[in-house]
C-alpha cells in the first residue's frame, strides 16, 4: 500500500514519529518529515523544518503527498499544563486545524489524526463511545479539549463533504526509545529509568497500587499504519487493554539497576485504575506486540546507549 507513495509525517522527530518513519521506510515509502525542531533522525528521509501554526506552511508541506500522518503535539507535565495552559491549547488548535484543512485541500488519499488519552473523563476503563457523554479530566481540560476539537473537525468533513478518508487514534500512556527523559517533566517510565540510573534509591510517588495502561511507541506506530491500511474511520484506542500497577514497573526498573524502592506514600497516587478498552481496535485486527517488561528493558538499553545525546539536548534546552 505504501510502496513508492509520498508520505508526510508531522512531528516525525518525536518518540512515536521516529518509530513510524522507520516502519514506513521498511514498507518502501518515500517519507517527508515535518517538524519545528532541528533534525535528530538519521533515517533516509526528506526533512522540512516548518511551523505548522501557519496555514501557508501547512499547504506547502502537504503538496503532492499521498498520505499524511499528523503526530504533531505538545507534551508537558501536569504542573506545566496547569500554569501555562495557553502554551498547550492554542498551538495544538492551530496544528490540528491547519494540517487537516491543508490535507483535505491537497487531495490526499488518507489522513491520520493523533488524538490522546486527554480527551477522556476520569474512569476505570476508557471506551471510545463514552467521550462525548462527558468532559475531559480537569487535569487535561485545555489539551483535552484541543484534541477533541480536532476529532470534531474530522467529523465535520464527514458530514458536510462526505469525506471518509480520516483515521483517528487515541494512544494510551506511550513510552519507548527517543522518550523524554528530562527530569523536570518526564512521564512515569522515563522518569523512573533516569532515577534508577542516577540516584541511590528509586523514589516513587504513592504506594504503587495505581494501575495504568502503557503502550510502546512502536506498537502505536503499528496501530497507526493498521488504521490507515484498513481504512478505519471511527476513533480507536491504542493501548494494552490490560493495565499494569506502577509497583510492577518500578520493580522491573529497580532490578535492572540494583536499586531499592522508596515509596513516597505521602505523595498522591492518582486514580486507582485507568485502562483502555481495546474491543474496537481488536475487532479490526490490531494487537500490541511488545510486552511491558520487554519494552522497558529495550527503553533502558536505548537510554544507556544514548544518554550523552539525551543530556546534550537537555542541557541545550536549559541554556
């Protein structure tokens, strides 16, 4: 399907983007990566440094493309989301709106929109059809609504123009190679990996009982390709569907580095359980391929091999 096809991946320098680009190249695609950051990938792709907040740049980068995978987004800690909500919401609305409109005007064969877990209201199990019965979590209110508006934009094309060439995926908690290991705002797995490497003891917030749904970035990329190949037009979750206790993740990392765990039980644990319902994705034939243990081990090895470059990027960002 993708052999010799011209494919654009926005946000291609990111964790999922680099996995996706590698998979598309394996399938014989001609890939263009569009990103606002300096090029970090060594893959054989065309690279365009663009600012997707501007519609003219979106139109330019979409020209002549057969398929577009829009992965661009902004990640940050809950603290950053609470204190700098405009820095999250406004650019994401611009990215989403401009890219989808530019893709439709350019006549692409298929477009993939990356939504997020942020669209969901807190629940033990996240089901795709429940989104519009609720509001996003207060902790994800701004980013969650921005992603929801992108989903509504796709639906508006379906209704007004009969456009049926947009896939929407909602990834769970993603981890893997090329993750963000910045100690200020890294997510659970990369944060614990850095602590396991650098500190005398592995400090973990809460008691470890909270259950979360994690998926490796490569599996997310496979799920994206699967959605496009199978022309799936309803939103689908991309997660494990099982969930794993934070305690189990911490134990895998502590064993790898030979560090004891210190549970900070005075710190918040969060919701007891947050897991994706994978019924829809499974019905379309998608199943994750990487176990959490294997995925964490691979991520640790990648971090150890690339720590110098990871730290260079961190130090450059912090001046």
